[in-house]
């Protein structure tokens, strides 16, 4: 089902690559404005093509890519390859070290209706358009999206381990994560990996806007080209693939901040919530995540200096009036958005994704600061969604509510770039790739 291919990546030349940690950057949707400004000071940092200062379209961006090629800032590998990407990290409260293992390859672009690549959340049109424009003017996939396949036998890991004996890069990124990149160029090994993945469905974990932008670009090019064959480079997309069965696949929760509610009253808010939730006052915010952990339909609530555990009254579940299947109704995030956002705060479902009254925050400490400072009127603290839940929803043909998951760590930009120019996708030694 999922067709993957090796590709000839563009990478920073050897001299620049010795300082690769100064050339990598966060993905476009997670880099802060302050950190972005710092990265712009480095002439060849990957931020200049992933989040260009002048915007995602224009002749200046096209010129920059060609100038980097001409000057040898980025150089294309001569042999088609599958790249191996390890991310080593630690988490607060854990004594063990984690290592998320995966491969970076080209994968055929599929429409969602084909049910080969499955999205787990919806996209925002303006972000899709930005990513499409970036592809149009760079002719490159400047950062791999993140996909998930399922292989209980972990059949590919033996080949990954071999590749990591002589890594191309080994650096620490902005997250404090150790990123290591290896390469597989052996034809027979690549064919084995392709064979192992050909019957797999892939869940798109991160990069929905980039993938959707590439898909829109493909459809546009296909409509223009009467001789379209389906094998043109723009039919493929660069993706980082990891195994859902790995113990090192981490999904963090995304909390909700509430702001801008007219005449907001903590007392009234709690009183309105009590119709739907059991409410228990807590001593401090440090304990709240442990208290709600593993409990269905339970959330942390912060208002000023006060912290509460709230849990849906079980009988209220049957009052959900949204026309969605049971598999989605039962999600904590659905409970939150139906009973708190729509019923209590009166923010209708269709308005919620674009409402300025709702902000998304992944960092618990940031939530605490926002609420105590008064920048946010309240914070709703959520639990992480298990990988099995993500799989169950996606394989059922549905998508999770927006901002349900945060796969950690994020893939970085700058290790490699995948060109969609025809002249960059041919090699004399390319036998059947």
C-alpha cells in the first residue's frame, strides 16, 4: 500500500556540516519569534528556507536556494539512500533514557480517501497554502513530516542499528535532544525495507499542513501536465517513519488556556461547571497531573492561584448532542470541548478552531505563569492520549479533534532536504529506485 523510495538528499557541505547544530532549526509551527530572530543572524541556517523572513513565496527565496547550490552550501548525495534518524532524550520524572528510531525516505503522496496515509487531525487552510507556496518556490521538502507505521516484530531496526555505526551527524538540538543521522545505501537492504513497508498504512503524526500543501501542489501540477505519469518527483514527499510499537514513542498532552471572556467570574464559572462536573479543590498545581492521570474524563483546572480536579458526571455523557461517532464522543478532548467550551463558555463547535478565546499550550509551567499573571483567565489541563487511541481513531476512518496530540520530540530541520526537481532525481547507478 505505502510506496516508499530512497532519494538523493541535499545536505550541508562537509565543512559546514561539522557545525551542524548551528544550522538546524525548529519546525515552522513550533519556532518562537524570539528564537527565529536569533537564527536569522546565521547566514546559512535552515530557517532561511523553512521559515524565510520575506515569507514563503517570491523570487528571493528561489534565488537563495539556487545560490546555496551554486556556492556548494548544500550538496546533493550521489547515491539514492534511506536515512536513519535517532532522537535520544530524557523526560522529567523518568530515570531511563529514550531513543526514538526511524527512517527518512520519500513516500508517495496519497489522497486521504485512499486510506493509505491517514491524518489524525484536521488542517487550517492558511497554513496549508503557506506550505504549498514554500514548495513551489524552493522545489524542496525542507523538513520531513512524521509518519507512523505498525510493525510488532520491529523488523527494520536491525538495519537501522547497522547504519548508526558510522553516523553522518551527531548533535544536540534546541529541545536538548541528541539527534543522530545515519545512511543506508545498500541496494538489497533498501529493497527489504521497501518490501516490509509496502503493505502498511501510515498515520501522519506531525506535518499535516506540509503534507496537505504537497498534495495540493501535486494536483495542480497533474492538471497542467497532459503527459503526467505518476512517477514525477512531485508525486513523492519526504517523511520520517517511526514504529507505533516502539516504547520510545511519546505523546504529550496539549492544554487549553481561556482568555477574553467578557465579565468572567471565577465563582460563576465554577458554578456553571458544577452542573456537568464533580469539582475538588487541590492544594497546589504540582500534584494535579498525577491526580488526574489515568482517570477517564478528568481534567485539571487553574483559576488564578486556585487549582481543581474536575471530572465529568457520568450521566452527563449521554447529553452530548454533536453528531459524531462513539469512538470520538468518548475522548477526553471531546468532553472538554463540548461541556466546557460549548455548554459553559458558549463557544460553538464550529467557532472553536479559530476562536481567540482559546489558546493551546503544551508546557505546564507556561500554563501556570499565564494564569497566575492574569494573561489567561483559566487553564484546562489535559492528559496525554495513548498511542492505541490514536490508532483506533485513525483506522476507523475518523480524525481526532484539533490539537489533541503533541508527538515528542519534534523532528528538526536542517539535516537533509528532498528536491522535487527532475534533474535532482536521477542517478546513473539508480537501478530500480
